[in-house]
């Protein structure tokens, strides 16, 4: 039944994409996170929905009339430079070229997605559709998993859909953490009571999903988000009450197994899972020291030949954390956006990657300071929280080339573009207090 429904609905979705290219990029991120193939089991599971959506979006933009010209920005320049850097790194890789170029092609699609986002999303309405698409992907699945966790009294272990971008529970927890601030933004904007209730329920269920994922990185990310909201909020008592109630409710469903796993955060140096990550980080550092400019190429550290080349030298970094007694039977993923980029793209690539995160954050702060539009301010604040969640949670996950993070970068670029465009058309410059602020003439 699901197969038939999806196949019947999909042509209508393509029709709307051809009419409005911004719908295309919205469905692009939705299909990347939601993974419709994983929700059907018959003939419909073989279709490449994401590819069809991408092609339709590109064609829709090419034939679109009265295009609004996209502005350049330091953020976009850095992202394109980073992509060029990864291309050179792939050409010079020390790993298996076929595997490296496969990973490069995935990242290339993400860059195309980013470019189409900044070319097609031009208005608040476009952004709203885009954010709803994100919410109805990762957050929808997170809510469903959170509900299962509650119904089973904590017996269900939250996990992603096999074969999807978020198949790993840790990756799902990170995506849900990044989406939570966007749900809260939608909650602040909607006027419909039933929709507010649904969004509040989505926030609660997604928090439960993060807890139920047994992901320590997810829990730490959730703590960072909670702390950030507390520090930024003008209603600290209300936020504190919500956090206390959430923790009290969550504690009623957690098992001894969950508690024991979270307790390993305090004893990381004896935890095998953590030590496995440390040796992966050491491998990335040693590889970057040997190839400081361009690194080893995409996922070079997971190549057995490259991994064992550096394994004997792990002891050189034991002054940080001693892993002398820990042995692995196969190469480990980097389990960190920072160490993965370091190993993949070298010290220069890591610097550019960090600059992308920093500039995104600073541009969102610029948006907040340079407009009186509460809609823009509210969204900029929530996207900042999402980027903080990515930066914090990503420290323990291998997701530097992530569709959702580049969707956030695209929103950042677009918010700045909207302010510049409106200021040029209708705005005035307020130079009081040595700052520039957009004020409407209306």
C-alpha cells in the first residue's frame, strides 16, 4: 500500500518542483534525511527519489523566469574553496582512488544542493517551506522513534533506517539535536493551536529519541543545547522548569543499561568505545602530519593499508591518552568531524572547515544585529543553536560532509541576502551605537 501511495504522489511532487524550484531543494533535503526508500518494501523501494528530485530541481531553475540574482558571500566563497580543496586532495590521495572519488561524488552532490538552495530560496515563505521539509524528515522519524521508546517503557533502542543517511543511532541523535531549534522556531511562528500542540509534542518526543538512542554524543549535544537556551533565554525560570521536568520524565524510562552506558562518560579512559575513537584520532593526526597540506583523501584513515601504516606510531601520542594496551582488529572511522577533516584534507582543509563554522555563526550574529524584523532575528537565533549543536555533537561523529549542516549554511547565506536586498530597496541605515541596523520605511 505504501509503495502504491508513494508512486502515485511522487509525480505530483515533481510537477510542483517544475513550477517552483524552491520546492525542489526542500524536497531534496527531505528525501536525503527521510529516505523514502526505507519506508516502502516493494517495487517502489528501487526508485532513486533523491536523484529524480535533484534533476527536476536543476531543470526547474534553468527554465525559471525572472530569477533573483544570488549575492556572493565570504561563507559561500569558503564553501566552494573547501570543495576545490577536497577535489585536489582526492586527486592526490594516498588511499584507494575509487573509494575516495566515490566519497567525493557524494560531497559534490551536497555542494550542488547548497548552490541550488542559495539560487532558489529567496523569501521568507521559501525558507518556511524549507524548514518544514527538514522538520518533516529527521524530526518526524525522531518523533516516531521516541514514541516507540515511551510505549515500550524504555525497551526500544532508537535507531535509524538501514541504508539511509542517518542509519546510525549516533548520527540520528545529532540530526535530531540540530533540528530541535528549528522546531522551536516553527512553534514560535505558528498561530494554530493544534499545530502548536503537535510541535510541542514533536520537541518532547525527539528529546526522548535522543535519550533512547543510547548515544553519549547525543546526550552531550542535548545538554549543550539546553545550556545554550538557558544562557540566551530571558525566561530562565521557565527554561529551568522545562529542563527539570524533562529530566524527571526521562529518568522514569531509562534502564540500568542506559545509565551504565552514560556513566562511562566519567570513566572514558577505561571505556573501550572511547579508546577506539582515540586511536582513530591519533591515526588522523599522524596522517595529517605526514600530509599537512592536502591530507590523505576522503576516509583514507579507514583504508586498512593506510591505517596499519600508522598503527605502530600510535604510541608517539600516548602523552595525550595512553592507548598502549588497546588493540583494534580493523580500521576505525574518525568519529569526529574535526579529526576526520584533519586526516582527509590536512591542516589547511581543517582550517577552512573551522572557518566555515565560525563565519556561519558570526553571520547569524550579524543578522540579529542588523534587522528589527523579529522573524529574521528569531530564525537566526535558532540556526545559531543548530550550528552549536552540530559543532558540539559532531566532535564525536564522522559527519563533516553532511547535508543538514550545509542546509544550515545555506539558510545563513539567505538570511544575510534578504537583509541586504531589503536594505537596498526600502531600508535606511541606523549608525547609532557604531552599528548598522535595517529599519523598514513601512
